[in-house]
């Protein structure tokens, strides 16, 4: 991210050519200062973000330097809020936006309020946490899949179920013959995948998984909170790649991985019991169904006011016959007030978010990178959230050119078409 782009050889995938933002035929104006925009946060959408930034840098009339540091959701939130340690020379205003697969934590949201800062969540993609296994196919049940409910899954990760021939597993998988020890893999340290997985278990099967979710895994004998990652069983693995490699090399194993990564790696997904009592593997339709149901049902997941706290709101266990139960929304975190930020950076930030949520630009990129495209209702929600942001009075917005409407189109026509002056 942020590397120098050769604007004469910028690759444009076929589905993006139709957009023809500000095409390469319009040379960059060397007299213009370079506009800098930086973001940081979750690793999962990094390629989607980098591709969008490269596209902007390739096609903008003016020189841009756009970067995204994939440092994790928690660090992205920390940098958005700003460090508590005043000795750390970091200005949160250096960050144009943050991103996370989890909502802003309650502590961080309250810290912003105490500093008289208002933030908002903009949904930009839908993903899921898949649970995968490596049991030989000929040892599975009659339906050829491994079926598990949340309680059984929680007890496997608690270490109370240790073998595949445990009666609680066999009962859900008639005809299953696997009789091995269960080899459990988990992430080596805190991650948004771990947060999603454990929060789902905590919400769905709290008597079977008793260590909580997100930041803490219960308490030790002295009452001190155990940090996320103090697992009662299993082998620690670094990142989704480490989890995938473990499944590929170790038979009779189980691991949780973001759906896109696991699907790309050709791993075998476990069918989880959903809210309606059906065992389902993650599919694009089952993942999208969760978001569609949630946005239509009111503000339990997506508050009507995007500046409200999103803490505790999730897509776990949403109703629906085909709905997959561990679905997560990826958000961009924005300040509501950018009026004191550099106008050019603010304009680039707005254009970037517009591109990411666009059904013609960012959402196809999301699908290419292991996410599911947001349903149109959620796209409209994100557009409305972006509309709540206050931008600098002197900001000149970017507009998106087409073959019929370019920077040379008469100003009156641009206004009639709702196009912007930059």
C-alpha cells in the first residue's frame, strides 16, 4: 500500500473499466501537491482496500498517496481513538479512518465521547467465521458432512469433549465412524476471528462455553481477567494461514478461520446448527441472508443513528432456514466531524469510502477477496451513514467520470447530473 504507481500501465480489471473514473488520458497535474490519506485496522479487507487505493491513484487527475496498514481491528481502534500514553508521539488525526471486523469497543467509544469526539460506523462488507475439519470423508456420517451444534463446539474448545466418537457428536452424525482424538487449533493471540468465534459461543451456548468472548477468557483463581488466548485446550497457530496449514497436515483436526480464506484453501467446512435448527455450511447466500434479515428487522444490529454505540450488536444466530450462524460485519470507522482536517485528505477519504461501498466498484472487490457483497439495503444504510459526516467547507469533492460525463463536461450539465466539481 502506498507504493508508487505507474499510471501508464495501471491494470484495470474488466468490471472496473466501465467506471472510467478520471481516465489515464487525463494526465496528473504535477503542479498539485500530493494528497495523503492513511488508514489502519483489520487485516481481512486489506487487499480490497489496497486495490481500491491503487485504482484511485491510477485514475485520479491529481497525485494521491494512499496507504492502509493492516495491523488488526484492536490496533485500528486504538489508533483511531489515540493512545492513552501522552509520551507516545502519535496524533489520531494522522489516521483518516479506522477499520474493524468488530464494532468499536465500549471503552473506546466512551473514550471518544469523553473527548467530545463523535464517531460513526460505516458497514463495508459482510464475512463469516467458518469452522473447518480434516476428518477423512469415508469416516463421516451418512450425509457426508460433520454436523455440530454450538454447545458441542463449545465443549470441544473447552476440552470437555476430546474424541470424535463422543456420543454427543455421534448423535448429530448418524453413521459416523471416526474414532480419533480431536486435534484442536486456535489462534495464538487475540484476533477478530477469535472474537467472533468466542462471542458466538458465549451468546449461543453460554453453559457449554464458559470463558466469555472478545477481550477476556474468564478469570483466574485470584479474580484477575484472563486475556483472550488463554485457551483450555488446543495448539496455538499464527494467523489464518497457520490454522489452514494445521488442517492440511493434521488429520482429525478442527479450526476456525475466516470463511473466505478457508474456502479459497479448499478446506472442508463443518455444518453448524443455526437458529432455525438446520445444519448449514457457510455459503454466500447463507451469509448474505443474515445481513438482509437484520437490516429489515430494525435497529438491533444496525442502529438507526450510525453515531450510536454498536457495542454488543452482531449477526450471530440470525433467523432463517439457510442462514449461517457466525456472520460478521466489517466496518470503516469515521469521525463525524472532518471540518478541521485538511480538505484534500477529507475529499480523498470520502471518495475512498464511496468506492468501497459501491456495488459497481468495492463490492465486487469484496467478493474477489473472500467477503460477500452487502445487500442493497445495507449499501443504502452505509450511504446514509456517510451522509452524516461533516466535511470541510472548502473541500472540493471527487466525482466519478464515465465516457459520457468527464471533467470536460459543462459545469451546468455536471450540476444537472449531480456530478461534483473535482
